[in-house]
């Protein structure tokens, strides 16, 4: 084998190894359910916290953790939902700017949907 052939084989191997792989649908569903339950648990924790207890800084750990976990899980849930419709957006977009606009609209829509799904909201 010559150097050129080895390089081509190596490039082909790397290209195959780095090809995107779609996760199984069951994994997506489980991940979405887990993230949703984390958001709900964090919201429940914050809702149950008494404002009068916040005067003492020693009591700030649990609500701070609930804010971090809830925000992170909510953001991940929005990104997961937006990623699911990526191919549809790419097919509908005429250029890169159009794709970016559609993606931003989908992120905003999913974030609103996540907030509206909260049964605790009036």
C-alpha cells in the first residue's frame, strides 16, 4: 500500500467514524420525560419554599439548586424539541439566514410551550 492509498483509507475511516448517528426514538422520549420531570420537581421545590425563610443565607442552597436544575433542564428540553424538527426547517429554508430565523422562532415557540404547559400557572 502506498502513502496516498493509506491516507485515503484513513480519511474514509475517520469520515465513517464521525458520521452523525440518530439516537433511538425511545431514548429521545425517555430523555424528554426525564427533563420534564426535573423541571416540574424544581418548580415544586420553589413553589413550596417560604419567602420568609429567605432572610437567612443558609436557606438559599435548596432554592438556588432548584433554579439551576430547573433552568438547565428547561433549556435542554427546549433544545431537544427544537433539534427534533431540524430537518424540516432545513428543507423549508431557502438560505442560511432563513434557517437561522426559523430556528430562533422554533426556540421561542418551544420555550412558550414549556411555560404554558405548567399546570401551576393561572
